[in-house]
C-alpha cells in the first residue's frame, strides 16, 4: 500500500516532433525544470522534466517500436502513461488477466528496468516498468 511520503509512480509520457525545442519551451512557458536529458543534438531519446514533486517524460518522435505504439504527436497520438511498479511480472499477469491487449511483451531494458506495454479497452497506451525515476524522493 503506498504511503503519503512515497515518490510518484505515474508519469505522463509524450513524444514531440522537436523535443529539444519543446523542452526549452516547457521550461520557459510552464516552469518545468530539466531533471534528465539523454540524446545527441536535437535528438532527445529520453528526458525528464519536473514541476515541483511531479514529473513528465518526453522524447523525440521516432519510427521505433514505441513510436509505432503511441503514434505521431498531435491528434490522439504521441501520448502514453508510464507506471513504476515493484514487480513487472505481477503487473503483466494482472493486466493480461483483465483483458489488456499486450503490445510489447515483458522485456529487460539496458537501463535496468523490466517493462511491458499494453492498451486499455479503449486503445490508450500504458507502460509498466520497474524503472522508478523518483524513487527515494518524497511525494
């Protein structure tokens, strides 16, 4: 059972055509702060922007497996929710039993997370993994 002092586990994840420019814009316009940014030049593989104790993840829209799952930015594409879990295998089993459509099976990432991606009954993309960006921080 989560406690009030537990770090957030739910993170909106967004893809942008020009993530490098959007990072600057989100910081200037909305007051986000860059917590982490990975990539080269204008290509952002993954970035984490904080707003107080909250955080979003984002990256450059790409034609990779994840990009195909979430679609292009704009309209209904380019968005998903990431949830940090303690046990990805248990979360996978529970989601699958409830009828979630698994679009990426459990995989061990090179950054140490065990993850899977699925669709809810209305087609929204959800990712679950053991990577917990703000673990150790209070809510």
